[in-house]
C-alpha cells in the first residue's frame, strides 16, 4: 500500500466549505482508505491506498462531492513527493509560516511567474508540480495573483513539513497507527 497526502481545496477557509476533520476522516475511511489521519482544520489528510494517485484523487473527490453536494477539489502527493516538495523549497531561509507551496495537478507552465500580477516584494519559483511563494512581511496585504495557480491549493512550509513527517512515518510504520487508521 502507498501512503498519500491529500490536500483539499477551499475547505474551512474564510468561513466557506466547512468540513469538520472528524467527518473528513470518516469519509476517507468509508471510501476504503486506511491509516487515515488529518492535520489541522484545513483539509490535510495522510492515508494509505492500494490504488494509484489518479484513482485516490477520483475516489476522494467522489466521496467528498457526495457528502458536500458540490465538487471539492483534491490534490494528491505520495509521501516521497511531499518530502521532495519540502526539500526543494527554494526559500529555506525565509520564515516557513510566510512561505507556501501552491500544489497543482500538473507541472506549472514555464511562463507562470511572468503571468503573475500584483507582485510587490514576493519571491516566486517553479517546482515540479508546485509554485513556491515567499511573501515576506506583507503576506496579509499581498495582491499577488498567479493565474496558473487558480486550480491549486497552498500550504505553508510548516504544514508541509508536518505532513511530510507524518507520511514518512506512516510509510515506515513508525506512526503509532494500526490498520484502519485508529490509534493504538
């Protein structure tokens, strides 16, 4: 079985898309995923599946749409990919709470950064299937818009580090979880 990190789009952000994490865990378990674990209330799930990335994405999106009555976007990475996203952070010296990776389904277009608007002092870089942004001091006031990131979802480096840690631990069986995702 492969360990995946699933990142839901627009969940519990700005008062929209309310989804308690206990319900998200139950949805994932009912959909057949194992070792389900959620992190903070913004739609982050570590889980195991015998299926590939595309099937995990489709199954989870279908289960979430049935629950929510509307489409809920999901971006998926393996444990190894999540660790690589963290390791590839080009802004490792910047504050991790003000630096994000915007996760995408596909590699960003080569002109993604040139097409960005509203740029001030933000730094940006392309990743494999991510766009990294370091916001500096003015994150809350940022007017940055990246058209290529419209269908993506952002997580700060602190969250990525925790998800990578959990996913790696789950991959190696050191997470204290047992089959079915329940604590020992």
